[in-house]
C-alpha cells in the first residue's frame, strides 16, 4: 500500500510539472500553426501565389500540438466518453470497468510507443520533409532540411506521456477506492478550476 502511494505521488508530481511545460509548448505550436495557415491563405488567395511550406509546417505543428496536449486532456477526463452508464451500475462494477478500460488503454499505448519508435528510427524516418528547412548559421546562408523523424517523434513522445498519465490514473483509482485519495496531490488546472475527476 505504501509503495503504491509513493509511486502514485511521484508520478503525479512529475506529470504536474512535465504536462505544464507541454501545455506551454502546445500553445506555441497552435500559434505557429495559425500563423502558417494565415500566411498560406494570404499568398494563395490574395497574391495568387501559394507557398510550398506553410501546409507542411501547419501539419508539423498540429502533430506536435496533439502529442503535447493529449496527455493533459486524458488526465483531466477531457476525452470523449459515454459516462451516463456509470450512474446506473454499482460502484464496485464501475471501479472494475474503469480499471479494465485503463489497463486496455495501457496495452494500446505500449503498442503505440513501439509503432512510434519504429516510425522515428525506421525507413520512413530517414527521409526529409518536402519543404521544411531551418537555418543553421546566423547569416541564413546554410539551411538544414527537417527530417521526417522530427514530425513522427510527436507520436512517440505523446504516447510515452500518455502512459505516464495512465499509470498515475490507475494508481489514483485504486487509492481512491481504498479511501486514500486524500494523500495524493490534486490534478492542477491552469484556469484555477480544480478537477479531481479520474
């Protein structure tokens, strides 16, 4: 019991810190994605001369936004769910069903990590993106073509973060059922609306 409390507390503190950073980076990716889309709209429909890179840049930002923000949504119960059934079944069945779903999610995420790693290190990850470059010198004379693996890394990173959240939620569910939920740190909400729903 003590071991489970300590592990869940550690995971909760790590997730609080890491996901706060991820939310900041996620907001940045959304801003960059919107800027890229607006640039493309201006050049395509106003100047009638579409640029090659904004579409790919927007996709790049969208993938990273998803990988960085999905763990926070999962942790706060923000995914789409059919939860009205829980009102009509006993608490113990509700707990067992919740644990089964979390364990099933864990298996899927472990498989997704393997897929993400294969995408980053495999054959497809060796290619570069079609039109995304970053400068590698101060005078902008030399440019580096962004590898496709940087884009696919979003899946790998996102799934690792989701596994961390999943393990925390499993620990929280067990401890809440045993009446030890008061020993755990709250799941913070940046909008100051505290959410303890798991």
